[in-house]
C-alpha cells in the first residue's frame, strides 16, 4: 500500500529486498579482493556484469534512461555517477566510490562503498572514515516516528565540525521495485523537520562528503559529477528498512 506517494512495504517485500541486498554485500566483499592499481574502471564494470550474470541478477542502473552501465565508479574528486571507462586507470592512492544496484525477483538493493586503493594519503583516509561514520550515525537515528531531517542532521552535524561538507544537489531516496521512489532523503537538515518515518518505508541513505566545498558540477559527458573545487569526495550507501523499534540495513 502507499502513504501518499511513499510506498509502505510489507514484511514479505522487505524480505525480498534483503535477499537482493545480500548480493550487494557479497559483491563489495568480492570486489575488495579484485580492485587494485592498474585496473581500469571498465574492468570493474566487466567484473560487476559477470557477477550479476553468475547470480541471475539484473543490473538495476541499466534501467535508468540513457544509462547503460551496471556501475557508477567515481574516483577522487568525482562525487557520483562516474561512467566506467577503459581509459580511466586506477592509480595507487586513489579513492574509488563504487555504486551498484541489483534487482532480484523485481526487488532492488542499492549501495555504495568507497575503496582506498594502495597507499592512500592521511587526508583521504580521514575523509573516507568520516563519510563511513556519518552513514553509521544516520542509520542509528532511523526508526518509526523519526523525521527525515534527523537523518540529515546526524550526518551534517558530524562531518562539518571535522572541516568537511555535505553535497546538497544529490540526495537519498526511497527504493523498492523502482530505482528512485519517494521520499527524497537529504543528507543535511534540521532535527525534527520533514516527513515522519513509518514502519515499512525503505530508503537509500547515501551521504556524499567533500573535503572542500559542497558545490558540484557535471562534466561534459552529462553524467559524471565532480567537486567544483576539485577536492576529494567520498560516498557510502545502504538500503534501509524502517521496522518496529528501529531499522534494518538490507544491504549490510
């Protein structure tokens, strides 16, 4: 059933999304053993396509109009929506955000993980650690009766005192049988404001944390989003169901 435009999922549907989400987790665990300097981002794409074929999964991102890849691979100053390319070679010290959606029996798992490849600098390590902790703090506030603004506040109030910023132009979203469903989930905001979470809502929380300004721009390819000041960006994402007493991370 629906709550306005927001879809309230049944226990069965959440179970099906958790089944899909297990493959997100498995993919990232396997990719951790594969990713290394010298590979192209298209090598990661080919790896993802083979993974989906092996497990009878549909690569969800290929359902997005005009997007024909299984992954978004965003390196260093790239924030989100990086297009896999044979020409883009991963270097020692890069941070590489890999975002994948998988569809199993019509239900979607959506998640992102930033890999620290080789000898990563201390500032890059600190950024990635902050982004990962920001997502963890957001997850801890998700429960029935919490507000969407509580999620953004948990992220923003943690990373900004560290000197980092939260991307404004791109936000989290509902997810279920479509890649992007209501509601929008900003990663900044005021506690107590916005839509109140209810049992059965399923959302993708995906904070994009920048080392410098939160401002971004889109490259000429029409997809790849980069930081306007070309400083580093990191992203982590999970698909999360609101359940009695709290939440369940479906892509853990």
